[in-house]
């Protein structure tokens, strides 16, 4: 099964598996079904499926999908499959056929194989391709069963939300997205990053080596070369694969060399965990000057998200490389640059605010990364830019997820027997200081009258998954109970909210001018209220209690009709074209 998310509503969608359509057949391997087929046709099909709109696609209509997939000669099979789907849907569960996991897996299975003699007829190829796809669907749902077995012995409060989370986590970031919104945020973050790299003495050699690798004079030229490759993802009128043709002008060879930094090669080894190879190289070459998009999402993410991987590789070539570029990247850029800039944009000088750097300079240790007090509302931000390894992400296993997230976001057990505090504990320690009036930077409030909003800022969409916020807040509430036992006044501490920095970036103008963030968090609390104590079974209404804040804020501004466009023209454009004469 997969979970279909639409704004602040969540519902189940069952993947069509091989055994449901062909119960009396023993399935063959994907390679066996594809033997004797045209390699180019398979790659076309995989890229075509990956080009479907994840939010409003024609493939959601199974009748239309099947009629387009099968030719007239296979009409009986198409009708039979549609009948199977309708029988399943009589139970109230929607059925889907196409999904990114199977489409990406199909591409990898085909691309790594050499071109061989074509022996299948067109009608046989359709049937075998369909069976191969159902085998891949079955492999996915088989792995997904670990979500149920790994959560069955949890505390009753955790079973439902953690089943929901574990089922979706490996795939959610490839299913639930808005390509235009991602493009905007990638542009904002990339511009912030390049300005940082250019202005920081430590990172100047890194930026220089990066630009040499791409044969570009400056970062503006790099982005201007990359952006045309991403524009078709935003403006594609028809669903399906997207080809990019290089203009045959004087710079034809240079343009091809640039694009070929992003194409998969037949000698590449594919990593089955989270499709890292295709993430890194989301194009393949059709012919000289013509390149096909494998997955539009991965192409758009090259604008910013993909930069880290290139910077990491270039860093290895430096005479004096950074010892831990991820730590430097996460701390120096994600927190000190990106977080501080967006906080400064949202909250003006009519409130009390301090960055983590300012707080540290006041010799206040162990405090959060950003503090805002507006009237009687205190917002505490703890920023964590982290990733877990791809093989662990792909596990569907709560035991693995809990271990990874706990040491990254709750506490880490040290060899000396002590616990190193992470985000949850850091927020708790800061709350303790505030309610005991030990925060020297701001004491202009009555501790029994303020509302405290603990906020965990994340920097990757892979954590925008139903159930994730529930787990982090579950740990947080355990620590709140301990605070209460200490005699600390805890009545006005709000539940912990996990917020993707992309939500703040995209809505920064509306948050500054129209609706304060804490007001939206109050509305979010109303929708999710009660889920922490709810032990009953699944239903679609209950799913909505576990939605990520990113879904909720999208729906909030859509319904209010007050979302204002991020400052691309005011911030990005002047910097991007500053070298143009």
C-alpha cells in the first residue's frame, strides 16, 4: 500500500500487485519478462511514467491509464485488469498502478542491461512490461510489510502513527511534492548558498574548484546554464517524458559537456537504496545533443539539493579539504545563514529576537538556535540539518528509524555513560531556563502568562511524512512530564511542531505581513489535538491527525487566499544578473 496525501487530507491507496491480477501464475523476474524487448521502449516507458503529475495526473483514472497502456489487440486484458481493480475498490480502498518506486526500479533494471535482439511482438511486449511492473509493485509492498511487524509491540499510542510513518517514509518525498514550489525554494536556497560560499574566506577554494569542474566563470553562469534544464519541468503541458535538445550553435559542444555532467552512464553502478545514482544524474543521452529527463523532481533538485554532493566530491580534491563538510555545511550555512535570513525576514524589529550566535556571544550556553518573543508568545527554534543513510531510509523498519532519529534528535548515549542532548532535550533545557527566568537576554514577561512554542526546523522534505511529528512530540511530552515533576510551570507549553524550512522560505512574505506563525501553529494544534492519546484503529479521518505541518500550512494559505510569492525578483534576480552588462 501507499498513502496518497492531498493538502491536509490523507488517504490510503493500494498498489496493484501481481498476485491480484494473475493469481494462478508464478511470477517471473523482471529481467525475464523484459528479455527480447526493445531497450529504448522500456526506458521511454519508465521516463514516461515518471513524468506524470503526482498531484493531478491522468494515471489516477485507472480506466484511462489502461486504455492508453494497452493496444486494441490487448483490449480483453485491459478490461479484465480494470474489473479486478473495480472489485477491490468496492471495499472503499482506491487502487493505483503507477508509482515512482516501480518506475525508477524499472529504469534501473533496463538501463544496466545491454541492448539485445528484439524478439517480442508489440502486443507481447505490452503484456510482459505490465507484468514486470506488477512484480516491482509486489516487491515494494513486500518490503512495506516490515512497517507492520516492526511496530506491533510498540506502546499503543505509537502503533498507528508509526505504521503510517514507516509505510511511507522511503517513498514520500518522491510522491508528495509540488514541482513549481520546489523550484522556487531551490532557487532561494541556492542563491543564499552561493553568496555564502563566495563571501566566506574558508569556502572560496571550494567554490573555485566547483566552478572549474563545471567550466564556469562564476556561480551566476553555473545557475544560468542549469536553469534552462529545469524550466521544462515547470512548464511541461503534457504528462510523460521530457526531452531536452541542445541548440546547434557555436556553444553546442560546451553545452553538451555541461549537461553530460548530469547524465547516467552505462558503466555507472546503481544504488538500489533511495535511487542515489539517478538522483545524482537525472538525465540519459538519447542521441548527440538530445537528453531525456529520467525524473523531473530529481532534475529540479539539482538547483540546490544536488549541490551538496558535487561540493562534497570537489572537496576531496582540495589540498586542504574540510574535515567534515556535512557538519560545516549544516552548521555554517543551514543554521547561521539560511535560518537566520528567513527568521530576519519574517520577524521585524517590533519583537524581541535573538539568533543562536547572539545568544552564544552573551555566554548563555546550551540554548536553542533562534528565540522570538512577540507579546506573550515565545517561539523557540532548534535547527537540525541531517540525513540518515540511504539503506536505513529504505528499510521500512521502525527499529532502525527510532535508533537513528533518537540519536540525532533526542539524545545520544556516550561511551562514558552520559547522554549528549539533542534537539528535544535542547528545547526542554531552554524552556526550563525561560520558565525559571534564567534567560538573561529577555526577562520582560510573566512566566505564567507566556505561551511557549517549541519548533524543530528540518532542512529536507524526506521528513515531511505523516507520523514523524507525532514521534518527536511523543518524546517531547515525556520530557515535559519530567519538567512538571521538577515543579516547573508547564501549562502553557505547546506541543512540539516540526517545520520544514522550505515552508518558512516559501511563505515568508505572508508570515511577515498577514498571519503570524504562532497563529497557524494554534490552528495546526486543533487539527492534531487528541492524537497523542488516541489508541483506536485506522480511518481516513484519523490519518489527518498525523499530517506534517508543511501540508497544513499549504492548505491554510490556499484556503485563506493570502499567500504571497517569495522574493525571487527582489532577492534572487538582482544577484543572479549582477554580472550582466
